[in-house]
């Protein structure tokens, strides 16, 4: 339901402040923005494309954290469909530039079953676009369609690859490109720092080996 002025959901904790109402309305309006869908896509690709099969509740927790309503427990089949869709979407993040990312999105768009439409899920969400067959499409179809739509807009808007894959060989998580600065290589400062330290240690070892000279 949409935010109601002055009262908390359920009405059990007294009236809300104007700031709380404004914050809830702001959250409501951006819940299905391109940025929000792209962030959700990234989180789902990372949980679904890891080395191990995620538990259904683990995937459901990510969906809920990004504002999706998971009325029933996800089944093993749901997770399998989501994993298959996520593998396709991850290929877009792996593209080196806008041309490569656009080509991969173009290859995925025909896999979506529906045509572009606007929906509010019967008033349960802000109006936002969908490309899947209907509002109750299977999870895998929904993820592929919504991800392609968000990544399409990011490529269109910024004319660059929408994201990347962490260059750390022990990570491999995907991330979104932000701003117009230098090309980003790592998903986080933690990964970047770890790889810089590892490179520094390798350089020190190489220097030490060269300084030792050939064994006699």
C-alpha cells in the first residue's frame, strides 16, 4: 500500500513525523527505479553465480532486501531458473566496453517472453516497466527481463559498459560502473587493497630472488 500521512503501518506506534512520511514516500517512489533494479540485479547475480548452489532462503533474503515480495518459499526449481538467468546476465557485466555489453543485451532481449508495458502490481508498487510475460511470470523469466531492461537503460544513458567483473582471482563478483572516472577493476576497496598488497609482495620476492643471483 502507499504511505499514509501521519500514521505508521498497522497504527500501533503512534503518529509518524513529517520526516518519516517524506522518507517513506521517497523510498516508495524509487523502489523500482533503474538504479534500484540495477543494484538488485547485481546482488542477485552475485548470490546466484557463486561457486556453490545458494539455499532458496538465501536467495529469498536478497530479493526481500531489495523490496521484492516473496510470498511463498522459493523452490529448488525457482532457484535453478534464477541461476540460469543470472548466468546470462553475468555475461553483460563481463563485456569490456559498451559495444560488447550492448551486443550481449541484444542477444538476451529476444529470450524475454513479453512486450514492454507499465505495471503497478495492482497498486502495490510504483508504476514501472516490465518485459516479462505477465506480473506472475516465473522467477527466471522475471530476472532476465528486468535485468536486461535496467542494463539497457544504463548503456543508453552512459554510453559505457554498465558494470564489470572483479579482477581479483579469488573474488569474481560483479559490480556496477559509477561516475565517469577511470575504469574500475575491483568490486570493492577490500579486493583492490588485497591485490595491491599481493602484487607488492610478489615484487619484493622477485627483487630478492634477483638479488640473490644464480645458485652456485
